[in-house]
C-alpha cells in the first residue's frame, strides 16, 4: 500500500503554499494573491469554511469565497486550495474548480468525518492534504491518510501543523518532530508539508520553524500570509505580511538531496556501532534488574523504591547538563528504562510466586 503516491506538484521543490487564514473579502484575497504570486509561490491557500472553537467568531465567508478564489486563480495563475470538513464542502469546492483541498486537524481526529469526505472524493482526481490530528497520534494520522488513499486519491500529502498542548509552551501547537518523522518512516512515499504558522502562533516564530522543517527533509511549507495581518478576522498574530513571506522564502536553506558521501557512510556506520553497544548495555541492565527482582522476591522486599528512582533521575539530569544534553530528554529515557526494569522484576516475582 501507498507505493503509488505521487507529488502534489512536481514543478517546484520545496513546495510553497501561502495565503490568508481565511478569505475575508474579494479585495483582501486578490491583494494577498498578487503578493503571494510575486513572492514566487505557486499555490494560494485560503479558508472558506472556518471551524472555530466558539460560535460568534468569524466562521468564513462560505460558498461565495470560492468565486473569489477562482478570480484570484484567473488573475494570477496561482493554483488554489481550501479546507473541507463535510461532503457538502467537497461538492461545492469541486464545482468551483478548486485545485486541491486539505483536511483540517479537528476533522482528522474524527474517522467518521474523514470517511465521509473520502466517500465524497471517490473517483475524483484532485490533490488532498491531510493535517495531523490535534493530539500526537500517528496511528490516527495514518488512518486518515489511508481512508483518502482507499478512495482512489493518489496525489496525497500530509501537513504537520503541530499538536495541541495544555502546557504553557513557546509555541501555539508544539511540533513534536518525532511524530512526522515516524509518519515518514511508516509511509516513505508520502510527501510531508509543514504548517509553521499554526505551529508558531506568532509571526516572528514562523521562519525558524519553517527552516527546521526543511532541514529535517520536509517537502514543502504551507504558510499563512495576509495583506494586512493586523486587520485579519482570524489568527492575526501568526500571519505574515507579504514582505515577511518573501524574506522567509529567500532565507530558506534547502539541503541537497544527493547520495551519501563516503564520510556520511562512515558516520552512519559509527552510529550503527553505537546503537548496537546501547542495545547490549540495555540487555545487561535488564539482566541485573531480573537478579534484583529475584533478590527482592526472596526477601519479601517491595519492587518499587520511589526515593531510589528520584535519586537516579536527579543524577541523570545533572549528568545530562554537564554533557551538553537535554535533561528532559535523558529523564524521559531513564523513566522508560526504569519502567521496563520494573516489568522485568515483576515477571521474576510472578514466576517465584508460581513456584511457591
């Protein structure tokens, strides 16, 4: 499966998509479209139907905005795309001559809604982009892509727009890069486009996130750009001005996609050797954990000693900082290792109990 996916647009690499969060008026959309085209972008994005958290917020101009997109396409030559969340949206978008559609994060979270959209797209040859679900769930993301693929869509891409968080962070939707990297590992043929605007929540953070995505190897960017961001009816803080959009594109450093040099092969071989040593050390640690489990079972000792685990975490965090690594990252690894050690000890204790 997924062997016959092909690019949304193979004319340009990376793929750049830009435009306002929402089409607010014909004048606003055409003004922004001209600026987007002048920046060298080939695709215009604009929300027509906007899923908002609370009623009463601007929920998009609706069907009339599809004509504005058609007018922008006619004047600038840009290809157009918009978000769809219902079969009715799909029908209206296709009837207007839209060039591509995307499925939003909230819709991706609901398999029933994705399936309805997939059914509406059955037999249609149009590019479809699928945003990640709100929560960091790669299985749900893959499931949404698969539903669209099963409808016969072959021009497919994923959009990484970050994930919701209850914690106070620098970003509106923290990237959690490991999730799209896992998606790429599972579906290597699927292009991934980054949405740094929704990820950032602030215009000044968009460019650094965009560069990170391109450096990782993403296939393109979908960026929010408004002719007058301060007057935007939705997401004004994260939309770039046309000048900022041109600067972002001009600053992007795109890594060359070439075969690995001999030096790179040596580095990778070294990494493989280190990984094998890590596996051997982990196996050795688990063997010691099983021995500890036997000792505890023989002497009626509890498996978990919270004070001991806290000491291990504190020491690991201090060592990580001293070695120039993230203490949070190391503590997460130590926690996983500890949980597996406890599982190993419990297995030993259960066997001891069965024998007795």
